[in-house]
């Protein structure tokens, strides 16, 4: 089963990407410092309290220098959050080596790990989506692309489900909304009631990812995960059908 990436912090990941890029011209290095400073501040204070002056102080540049590379706070934040969603949060392809449940679990385990390690950025993303139409459009575009990627993956695995794309995609939209809301309340808002429930039901991130993944599997495949593939919290909440093969997604509308 795919393990979560070693680098869960977006700030650390960006710094490593910049370091591994090799020798850079002075202008590129300056731009990198501005972006890295923005990542740190967005994670610390969010979009609403982000100030160009603070970015300049953190990056060691003047405002005129910053404006050579970015039009302002919004453009800079769009650049950073776009990379956060598009390159960092996106789950790598499994190459077809995982079972349907393992694929779902690997994606959810990665998401939980990343959301916890970047709680400030998750909160910032939600704030920015509320404040700026451009950020809302960015989040919607990335969510749509994520949804279509999952649909394509399911249809490749089960070609007979080609005619049920709309049904599958709507299911994924609903499931994704569930995970987004849980992420918001648990990591961004730090809601006491949700935190208490998670501590009681899912003792660690593996257990939380299994809890979410069982819900995904049930909704998509109309069955319990195969025996042995849902350890931890899944084994206490469901009774997997021993030896039952992984079915194709169910056809038809909701009953």
C-alpha cells in the first residue's frame, strides 16, 4: 500500500524544490524567496491578514522588488495556492498495482497527512475562496479535475461502468464535499465537537483515513471493503465480506 510522502509540509517541499533546481540566476532566487516567504506567512496568518510589507520583511526584499515579479498579494497567493493544489496535494498515480480499496485509502491517507501538516494553508484556502472569486474559481477547477481523474480511474478499472459516468461523478462530488467539510472543521476551524469525535473514533491518521475510505468504498461499490483491506477503525465499524471480490461500481440511481 502506498505510503504517505516523506515531506508533508508544503513549505518544506517548496524549499526542497527550489534547492534541487540547481544554480539559479539572481532574479530567480529572489522570486523563490518571495514565494517561500508567502507560503510561510499564509500558513501562519492566512490570506486576510497577509500584508505585502510582511512578505518583503520575511523575504528580505523591498516592495518595488516584489512588484517586479508579482502584481500584488492576490497574484502571489494565487501562484502559491495553485501549486499547493495542483502539484503538492494531488495524489500520485498508483500504476494499477493497488486494489480499489487500497487506492481509495492511499489517496485519503495522503490527504489527511497533508491537511494536518498544512492546517494554516487549508484554512487560508477556505478564507481566500470566500473573499475572492478568483480563488473560488481556482478551488472549483482543481476539485473538478480531481473528480474527473477519479472517474477516469474507475472506468479504466471497470470498463462496463462507462455508461454510468454521471452517476459515479455525482457520487464523488458528494463524497469530496464530505471530506472537504471534515477537513475544514477538523484542521482549519479546529471545531471542538469534531475533534472529540475523531479522537474517540479514529485514534490516528491511519484510522481516520480508513474511516473515510470505508464510506467512499460503500458509496462507490455498494459493498463492504474486502476482508483484510480495512484494518483499524474499519474493522470495528463494518464486517467485511470475507473473500468477496471487489465489485464494479453499482449501476443506476440512488434507491
